[in-house]
C-alpha cells in the first residue's frame, strides 16, 4: 500500500477550527484526514481502517461513512484526535455512480445477495422498459424522501448489527427515515441495465433507492456496482490507493 509521509497537524484545541475553515488543509496530517480509494473487492470499511492503522503506525483511525464491501471509491479516514470530527462530516453531500439491472431483486438489494422469488414481489411487466418511463419514475426519488433501511446494513437493533440478524434468517421492523437526494440522473440505459448518478445526504442507501425504483417500475431492480465519487470537498483525485 503506497502511504504518503504524514505531516504534523494542528494542536487538538485548534483542530476543529481548522477543519471548519478548510477541511482540505488537514489532508495527510496527524491529527487530520486521509482520503483513500477503497477497492470493491469485498473488503469492509473497517478492513481498510485496520490496513491504514498498520501502515501508518497509528492506533486512532476511524472512517466518516461506511462503504459496503462491494462498493469502491472515496472513504474518508480521520486520524488521531481528528476522530472527534465525525459529526462535522455528516452534513457533507456524497456523490455516487451506481450500476443497475432491471428484472430482479435480492435480499441485500444488490448483486451480492440471494435472489428473491417473483412471488415475493410480483413483477408486473416484461423488459425492456422505455427510457422515458424509467426516467420519469426517478422524479419521485428526488428531494426529501423516506427510506426504509435494509436488513443487510450496519444499523443496530438491541446492540446487534442488522446484517448479523439477517444472516440468521431474522427480519425486524424498521421505521422509514428521512433522506435527501439533491441530484439524480440516468446517464446510461438500454431498457434493461444502466447507470444512475446522484448527490445525496448523510445516511443514504443507494441500493435501497435502486430497489424502490425497480418496484415503482413494476419489474424490480438490483444494484450491480457502486462507486463513491466524493465526500464533501474530498473527491477521487485526492485519494490514495490501498490495493494489495
């Protein structure tokens, strides 16, 4: 893993002020932040955190927003006392590029999950779907919306992550939560597969959006790949690789 030499950061008492004024000024510093391009090879966000801990010789490393194991892209790490800045990152918009396929659903809402039988969701139409219709259906998912968190997620119920309960065959009630979509576009689509690009608020589930949209179209949809393009002012161009 290529790891840049870390520069001294501001004293802890000046850290929050510096972060508020210019988050990019803390890039590559301790305390400070590090942007990594997480690979979509099955590694969890915590796997990457542990990898950086070892490479940098730091004990205190956290991340500002989980990426699923199949997802790649910007994972923002907080180093040293900067782990206390997590809340300051929550207001930042995140940008994503998601690939999707119509005509199926899975229990995880992405291509890594087990297929759900049609009897569970009753597909009402055959493919292909006209582009104009698919694009028009996206209008309901822009702005302030509600999302029901998936069972396969890191949210906890009774101190236990939902994904662990899901792997045991359990499903518990989840209340819909407010979510924000500032931008949602479909740059590619052939009637069966395509790409969605979006800018969303904190705590957003891209695979839930794809699944809900597929149900609205009457044919089902599943997310097949996901790449996070940016977290606030930190884009892919500021990331280091953690391959290997």
